[in-house]
């Protein structure tokens, strides 16, 4: 079927078009949030603006990622594209070398000020949300490895897996998947390093925004027992994993059998299809059985809890235990149950009536979505294109603005109209917030548009239609509404 005719190329005379026609909506969003002013006030790095100011550099890097670029070198494609320059209203933009020099001007304090500038703009977006949005703020933290094969990057380290690179800490608002703070560290540093400091900053930011309850979540590395009493006094709830230390395992082994309850996880409540499709074979399981590999199968789960006082705490907390019963098989033969019991421990200060043991386990497992958030940030922000730790930290924070703008575009949707329209728009809002970065960019922003400059306006004329154009136009119409003060 693919039989193209004779193909020829020619350049248009006056018409100009760009592939990323949706970036006009993103530029309008940044203008509505007064983002440029916030950035310029937060990081006065230049004595003179000849010709770029600080916001020009920050927006240049973020818009490059949203317009289809993947690295600093792709700025050269943007700055040599006259249609793109007209689309963003610029005579010229910084080249890759100038952008790298800008990142090297930052101090640690400047980077913190820049993150606070983003957070002030973020609060304007939060103010547009319904009242129930402020019932609960779930703050999660985790570290991730940003690998690099370069040998001359200052601050890199090697982790226990033998990977060279940096080990940034990412503190996220789980409700909306927004990165509140990013802290770059050497590749050999532990995950929890400096996490209490950034947890405290995130708590204050959420409290100032009006959230009525704050919950902290993290894996075993983030159960910082020296801070638990302080957070409890501040009425901050937490659910952290706890290492299976020998004393905890001993308590679990000596518990009475009546203390254990079977854990039943709720399955999806989706209605089964009227015409169920035939199930495909589990090929991996089949290969394991045929080759006689040792196979571990989860046979059941039980939960129990007890009160426990960590060594650095002055009060007791609830510790919820999850016991996994694992069966070992080889081929078709059942060998024996796993000799050493498999325990998982979670520590929390939540009241039993408000959060039963089963809910504690579910909440702790829900933080696995933080891994998805980090993987999305690796598509745009978590990389190390520069030569030292601080400049790469600055780049990560600046590039994270691209992900933030994507989330803010979804949050700005205010469902309106008939009940059916409000329901449809609410689903669309949730879909945009949860959408992968590359999916958002390719489906919603990468719509070809002709750029027409007028005396007092700039017209984006979309050159094609697909269903995602409706989402773009919905976002654009909501962004133009006056902000709620």
C-alpha cells in the first residue's frame, strides 16, 4: 500500500510553521502565573541584561524540552528556526554554550531560591482547585541514580551496584505528581541524606498553601527516627518502611497466632466484559517450569501490629508487620515453604481508628508510584549534561519546570457546563495530570501550526486535527480565565 509518487521539496515564501503548535498554550500559562517575574526576582544572577535576563534562560531550557528537544544541544535547532523564534516572541534565544554557562553561575542558595520561585507559582495553580483538594497533601521522597559514563564530571560517585553518576533526591507531592524539591548529590551518598530538611520545607509549603493535613511517606531509608517525635508534635502524619532488624523479627516470631489477620487486597471493581477475550499463555511461567528453575510463589499474606519505641524517640509508635508466605517449587514439584519468614515492617503515628493496619500497608505500597514519577522526570529533567555537581543540580531544577508546566496545564482545567460535560472534563483533567511527559508532548503539544504575526497579537493556526486538539483547546480556554486570588 505504501507506494509514494515522485517527491520534491521546496521552501515556502512567506508562510511559517512549527511542529509544536501547542507551546503557545504553555507560554500563555507561564504569563498568567507571572512566572517570569518570579524567576527574575528569585535569582538576580546578572548585573546587566544584555540581552537575556534570568527568566529567558530558564524558559529557554524548559521550552526546548516541551518543543521536542531532548538535550542542551537541541537548543541550536530552536535558535536557528525563525518560525520557532516568532512563535515564542523572541528575536533570538541563548545557544547551548550560553545556557551551560548560565547553569554554572548558580550557588546552592540560588538553586533553593529558584525552587521557591517555582513553588510560589505552584501555589497560584493550587488556589484554582476545589476545596476538597486541600483535605490532604501526601509528600513522598526517594533517591535515584543518574548515570554518566563521563570521567571528568566533578562530584560523581560510584554506588553499591557499580554505577557511576549522581544520586539526586526528589521530594514530590503525590497528589499531583509535582516535584517540590530536587537536591543533587554525589553518586555514593545514601538516599535519606538531607531528606529531613526538604521534608520540612515541603511541609511548610503545603501548610502555607492551605492543606489541612500532611502525610509523609517513604521507604526504609527515610524512617529517620530522630525526627519522628518532632513531626508528631507538629501534627504531621507519616508512614515509613522500617528495616527488618533482628529485634523486630524476634518480636514478630514470638507473637501469638491470634494476633495475625489475613490480608485481603481489594481487586479492581471494573465490570467484566460481556465477551471476555481468551487469555494468553503465561510464557515466562511455562519456561521456568519446563527448565526446572527454582520458583518462588506468594501463597498468602498476614498482618499484625505492636507498639514500638525506636532508640532515638521518646514515645512509642505503631509498627505494622506484613508476613508473606512463600512457597518454593522446582518444575512441577513443591519443595518446601521458605525457611526464613519474609517480613515487612512499617512505622506510623496514625491512630488505629483512622487508619487500620490494612490501610497502613496499602498506603505504604501506594508510594511505589514515586518510581513512576522519577522515571518521568528522567525523560526531561534528571540528567547530567554539564561538568560539575552544582551546575547539573541547577539544570535538573530548571528542566523540571517542563514537567511542572505539564502538570499545571492539567490542574488549570476547571470542569464547567452540563453535568455530562463536567464529568468528561474532570476525566480529561485527571488524564492530563497522570499522562507521561513524552505522551503529553507528542500528543497535545506536537500539533503543527502556522505562525502569523500581527501588529498586537500572535496567531497559532493549527494545520491538522486529531482528538487531542480538543484537549489543547480546553486547556487554552481555561488558562485564559481570571485567576482566583
